[in-house]
C-alpha cells in the first residue's frame, strides 16, 4: 500500500467512528424507552430529569459583609 492509501483508510475509520459516537451520544440524551436502529432493538429506562438546575458558578455562594 502507498502512504496515501493509509491516510485515506485512517480518515475513513475516523469518520465512521465519529459518526458512531454521535449516534451513541444522541441515544444517551434521548428520552425514548424503546429504540430500534440498524437492526438493533433496545428497551431501556432513561435517567430521571433533574428537578433543580445545576449551578456550576461558585461565586454566588459567597456572602458579602
């Protein structure tokens, strides 16, 4: 194989892996309990919704004298 063919093969593998990662990420964020995709079938229990919004800003916890 030539060097260009290795580069093309590596690029193809990277694109396919990225697309698969995006599909998995969407399934994780989905609220569906029954998922069918590409011949695969999955019944799952989605995680519960957060009741309280997360506060990542710790500056609001300081008290001013």
